[in-house]
C-alpha cells in the first residue's frame, strides 16, 4: 500500500493537473483494503461520527499481517476492474437511446471520444441533428464533425461565439470532461463554462459523459489554482507571424474551465445517470476515505 501511495504522490507532484492515474491507484488501494478485511474476516462496517472521533489506533487495521490467498484475491479483483475499465465506453454508449430521441438537436463541444461513440450509437436507431462547437483555438470540433458526418449524422459546426445565439434551438447539451470534482463541478475543456451558462439561461439540460475513474475526491474550484489549470502555448491564439505586436501584449491560453455543479444536470457513467448532488456517494464507493488526501 505504501508503494501505491508513493506513486500517487509522485504523479501529483510532477503532474498536478493529472487526475486519472491517481484516481485509479486510489481505487486499487480500496481494493487492497477490502480484500485484506475480507481475508482477515473483519467487515468494513460504516462508522458513526462518534465512533470516528473516539476510535483508537488499536481499532484500525495495520495491513502488515501476511494472509493466505490475499495476493490471488487482489489480482482477481483487479482483473475484474480492468475489464470494467475496458468496457466503460461501450457501457456508456449503450445508454444513448435512453437520452437521445428522434428529431432532437444535440449540442456538443470540441472532440470527445466518449461523446462521439455515444452519438454514433444513438444514430443507429434515431434521426437527430448535432451542433458541434468548434472549440477554438484547437478547433477539435472540426475533427468531431467530420467523424459524425461519416456516420450519416446531420452535423453543423459553429464558432464558439455563436453558442448563445444557437442555444435556444437546442434540446440537450452532451459533453465530456477531463475531471469530475468532489463537489460535482467539472474541470472541462476551455469554453465549456460559457456553453453551460448559455444552456442554463435557456433551461437546456447539460449531460456529462464520464468514466468512473474521472471522479476525483479533491475539491479544486479556483481557475487560478496551480493544481487546476495549465496554460498552453499562446501560438494557437496569436501566431508568431504577428511579429512586433507580440512584445506589447500578454496572451494566456488556459486549457481548462471550471464548471460549477449547478450548471450540470446529469452525469452519465457506465453505472447509469446520477445528479451532481450524488457525486459524494459515488466517491465513497470508489475510494476509501483515508485515501482522499494522498
């Protein structure tokens, strides 16, 4: 367990914006705890607040005893987890028909492999239109639109500045995210906050497709926090060919937006749909509380 914790700390020190690898390792720690408790015939029962306050070190397992079949039990559990990770995208896409209906207009932002698979699965049985926000300055929405068009999905590409004007025609916003934070907020691609605000104004539901390993037990809400955002090269915003003007201006190109939980309607994972207020429960199922702050 100490080895896994060391790896988590190493990743967080060198890649503070990276959440996927630490989250998977946190889940592995929970697997180890569960299998150890099972092997030692000590069930992990929920403790009351009084028990948590009055507990002593003697009540806590130290995980130092050697137990029979512990290694094989952990490996079997991790094998199941690997299968769950590999099938996560397919399981999310399988729910597409529950959320997308005929003749609807769906809006998405940039390119998300999970969203792409979700829309293509729905297109096998539904006829609908997709509006893709191009996602400047990377313009990943162009690639997304071309891929959807190849699957015979009626697709329209719009500029980021046209989102508010088009939102009144939209039935649903379906997006991906980089991280789901502990309060139900998002660390998502730059520009998605503006899309979510426009959707809120027109009462358009915002659905977020996310794998469970993107659910993070850390509260990071400030866009200025060093562990939250990162700035990419400004060359994508203003090319170096602009010459002398570059010496007179400062250009920032943030990669992520913070989207507060009140702008999100539903999270869709391989386990189904959940509201942002239920994220705390999902986190308790994914990770052990002692591993939240590693």
